[in-house]
C-alpha cells in the first residue's frame, strides 16, 4: 500500500460517506488530516474515531460556499500543521431530482453552489498554499452520471460535469507548480444516500446489480483506495484524468442479468 507519512490532507465533506472513508484510509497510511464538514458534531465523531487524542487529526465546521470561512480554516490548518499537501473535495448538496421543466432556479442554485462553486472555492483557497510550496495532490469527486445518467438529474449532472471541466483546467494550469488535479467518478456505491435510494424499491438494487458486470455494489472503501493511490507519489504522472469506479456499470449495454458469483 502507499505511504502518506508527512503529508497533510484536507478533506471536505468528511463527516460521512466517501469523505469519512477516505479520511480513515489516509489516516492508516500515516497522513495528518484536516477534516471539514458543515456540521461539527459529525466531523468530530469521525476525527475522534481515528485519533482520540487528536494529535494527527484536526476538524473544522465550515460551509464550502463561503470563501471567507474556507480561508479562515486554511490559515488555521497551516498554523497547526505547517502546510497542505492534499485536497479531497467530497462536500455534497442534498439530492435534487425532478423534471427539468419544473426545476426552480433556487433549487438549481442551491445544488450548484455546493457541488460546483464549493469545489472551485476549495481548490482556489487550499491550492494557494500548494502553489507556494510547489507540491500538491487534488482529487475532486464527480460522478458516473458524467458518463451515463438517469432522468431528472439535470442540476446534479451540470454541477458534476462542471467539476470535471474545472479539474481538467486546473490540471493544465497548475501542473507547472507540481500539483496534480484528478477526479474520481463513483458509480453505484453503498453510501447513506445510495442506501436511501435503494430502499425505495427492491427492483432498484436488482436493476443496478443486473447491469453491473462485477455483480456487486461498490463500497466506500473501494473508492477510498483509489483516492489514496491518486494522492500518493506513485501517481505523480497522472494528471487531468477522470477515473470511473463503478464495477463496469457505464461500460455495459447488456439488457439481461449477469451471472452472480
């Protein structure tokens, strides 16, 4: 496995799901962590579950929609931990779905403000320290919806596609500073949000498994392992890429069921 000893990782959306799983994986790889979530109680629990003494883990309540709040957190991280080497953006807005012709501009903006604007502000704010130090690994979470999507997901698709485009632009712009910027696009992964979606009908999970060549839903640990690779020195020449992790879901056009192992 990879070694992140001496690296400081900032993770937004670290209070649950993919952010919390990635934090745990990076902690096991000896990284120092600055965990960010909108709700302090959630991120505090995640931090203390890994490091009860909080020697290697700091946590902050912060709204990624606020540039001032992000700057305040960045300055605290640098003061306490010296530098920022890694940024992982996992902060996500509540799900919004429905017919596009009925989608209000208010709801559109509420999702885009977190899922796209929040990524831009996080990259800009923490990237400044990386530029100063001449080193950085940034991973932004997108979605398999960038490749193949469901109906009624216009705002989510627009935001995640914007994150992919932003990341590609930053990779080109910041590579000269020793910074790589990549995206991870999870497919059906068993997170709290996905679990709620699957609970609506038993046919939903059957349909997902039927289309997935691996015949399983991904786990948050699967995504965390990929992220750990991308922020490691072993991935130093991977830049500007979107890697889909979905068990083959987006590559499958088969209409029948795969044979279960």
